[in-house]
C-alpha cells in the first residue's frame, strides 16, 4: 500500500511555544505526533497529560509533539487566546494556530481531539480521534522509532526547538472559580498555580490549600497537592469542597483541622459515564468542574462525562456517587434524568429546588428541577449554535459560558466566557441582556467564575487577566480585589512520568474510510460486513460484540451504543447499523461514527479459538441530498 505523505502545517496564523515556525521537512528523521485540539474541549484537555508524559519519556530521542489548535469557537481562535490556553494548561510543545481550519481540512480531521502520528520518513502512520490510550500511543511511537532505525531514516539526535520566555510571576494564575462564605471569606481557585487561596473580604491570604506543585496528595493543607482546581463551595460546618479537575476528584478541606481529604474519585480519569450508585472513593470520575450543596448531598458538574452527578452520605461512612442527570452523550436534550443530555456542564447556581447549569459546549443555560428531576433549556440551541445576541430567551445566544449565579433580585448572571462579558437572564421577562463592563482596564477576558456578595455586588474571576474584580449588580466596574500575601509559587518539580500499563487497552484504527457516505435526514440503514482472515471463521459458540460512538455531531446522529450478535460458523458476518439523522441546521454537516468490533475467531491446524479486535472510523456527510443506506467491509486481522 502506498504511504501518504503528511501535508505541511500551513497556512498558519501563528506559531507559539517556539521562536520560529517548524516545517515537517526539517523534522524528517523524527517521529512526529500532531495533536489537533481546541481549548474549549475537555476531551482535548484529557489528552495533554498523556502527551506531557510522552514528551518526558522520549526527551532524549527524536520524537516531536506539535499541537495544532483548530478552534471551534471564534472566541478562542486568536493567537493571543491560544497563548493563554498554552500557559494555562502547561503545554510545553510548540503549537501552530490553524487559520480557519485550513490545516484541519488538509488532514481530513473530523473531530476534537485527533492525533496524527508521522513516521521518520514523513508519511502518516496513524490517525486516531478521541482520547488515546497511553500504552497504545507509546507502543506505536516505540515501534516507529525501531522501524526508522532499521531503515536508516532515524535522526541521530532530537531537533533542538527554541522556546519562548516563561510568563512573569503573579499572585493569581488563571483563577477558575470563586466562592464566598457567610462570614465574608472568599475562596478562589488559583487554578494555574494548582492551589486554592482563602482570602479575607479585603484580599489578604488567610489559608493556602495546596503546595503549588501539581499532583494528587491528601494531608495538611499547605502540603497537599492539587491539579487545576476549579469548582468551590462552602459547607455549613466551615469546610470547603473542591473540584480537583485534572485529578478527576472531589476533595473536602477541613480548615479547622488543617486537613485535605479526597471524597470522590480515584485520582485517575474514568472512561465511562456514571450509570448507577457506587462507592464514591473507588469510582473514577471525569473532570469534575463545579459543585453545589443541597443539604448533605453534593451536586457535581462532571464536565468530562457530560453529566450531573450527586454525592450522598453512605450508611457505613463516606459517600456514594450517582448520576443526577445526563446519560453521557454530548448533546442538548431536555427531559427526565436518563433522557437529558449535557455538553461539558461547567457551572452551577441554585435557589431552592431549582438548579441552573452553565452547559458550556452547547453555549446554553439549563434548568434542573430537583423535585421532578426534569431538565429544560432556558437559552441555547445546540453544540454549534453560539453568538452574542441579546433578546428573548429563544433568540438570545451565548458563547461557551462557564459560570452562572443567582443575583440578589433573583435573576441569573452568566459568565459568557468566550464573549468576554457578563450577561443577565431576566427570568420573569424571559430576556437576556448584556451588562455594561466598560473598556480597557475595566474589560473582562474569558471570565470563568462568579459569586454574589452580601451587598449584591458581583465578584468575578477574570480568568484571562489573572485577577478578581468587583462589579455592581448592573455591571459597573468597582475595582480589582488585590490579593495580598500569596505564598511564592515553587519551581515545577521534574518527576518521572507514571509507569505505563503492561499492554494497551485500545489500538489505532484498522480501517479509516477516506470517502464519507452521504446520508439524508431520517432513518438510515448501515450494513457492516465483517471478514475473517484466511483460514479463520467466527466462533459459533461465542457472541460477537460491537461498540458504537458518534464522535462528532452526536446532537444530529444517534445509534445504539452496543450490538451483540449470536455466533455463526462462517468466514463473514453482516451487521445492521440503524442510525437516526435529525433535521440539518445547514445544507451539509460533517459527522463521524466510530466502531469497535470484539470477535472470537477459530482456525489453524490444530484449530484454536482466540479473540480478535478491530477499530473502524466512518466519516459521514449529512446532506438533504444524501442516501438512506450505506455499506462498509471490514477485514479482521489474524488473532495469532
């Protein structure tokens, strides 16, 4: 099979994290990993630690990681906003800022995140959307290094890439969320410094939670370790609950006894949505982002699994975690708990039995009734509908909001993050308006957190400006809250990457369709023919299983997530894939279906039976002129 040469990374708006542009031509001899990402995407954030560990593991070998920032939202597309995201997420490799998705199109990318791995000879070795298994990625890179060494195409030493200057020190770095206690104390998630600061009402640092070193460690508050803390909420007993986002945990800080303890999560990222009650401490979560207390229960925005979760005290001590609403699909769907869908819920506000959610990827504000469990949408229309329009709820638009709060008069105030402003939702009139914020020093830059002070003023985490600001209820700027007495941030510790799993849990794709089937709205019938390798047949005594995922535009395409077939003693099997395509918002929409096949094959002499797994990536073109059927053949590899 002819190898496809990787296109150059152009046109580019800018190169960041390096003092000059890089060309793939000069990277011949290196294994190059391209990470197509966008800063709003929580799944993209899950990839960054994997790449960080890969870079450290191969620091002395010819392996280069390059980020390709292909923005979804206009508010994250400018090079200076990408530079903020690089600093916020500790991205150490160079990043090219895609110009209007041009590089994305050259590589035929269909979803965020997607990795493209390039051989030392400059040809594409693998393309895989989604969050990579670290061991699978390491196995691929190690194999390509060995292949390059054997073929004489490997560089003698890694390329030296000139880096830019680090940011200057400051009291706060990308503050995420803020919470105000009844006695006036202020808690701020100093997210970029991996710590939480407890301040007096005047801004003096009273308590520091977290040493400033990235990590996951319980213990005395100043010695504990956090990783990108976000949501905060004060409990009636004076304790502070914390969403430790990149540790995928929820922690409780006991300020009276100087102790931080993990309450939910294992410290490792989960891979499946929450479906039923389970012990909180042994259940892996995905990027908890905000919190709200309801009596003894703790509501959690699980941004990474597109759900709302709930922690409840367990009879024998500790907590259980359960799904409150959302089935784990990334979409905007209203209804009861197991029907409703969310898309990266990132902020909570509550009054009585009503809870409001900043559903960031749908640019929406959702309302959950705790009594009935039903969810409805106040503002927002879907994953690819955003804007800055004021007006009636049905017509108004937001752009990736991260926080919502209940104002003193009962209206909602929203941190409209990528529009760099606050918005007011008048619940009685059903209208959205923009709060006046002034210009220059009084402006906001990607606000991520909100709290309402006893006076009715608003306290805003002005994330992109690394500060807290105070605004009147009508949006008038009243000044910056100066943070005084923050401990210096320690230098980053150079710890070895964690050990890899013994064997990869996933693999790269066996088949990627280059031509996308054109499908029309309505019911679509797909036919997948599975072909056993020569000399093998499917086991007639074992079920053959398929797992399906709509990885792009799951708001428009739905299908069963699992299919099980009875075993058949034959060398090929046909599987019917039933899809439903919704009415299209534009004439053409790109979508994508991922299929994993788990089969049992029998063959050989003497005959043996063994499992075989295959992965299939099917790009889809949704168009009114499309068909109602498609077919794909997938050849399975020999299991032994």
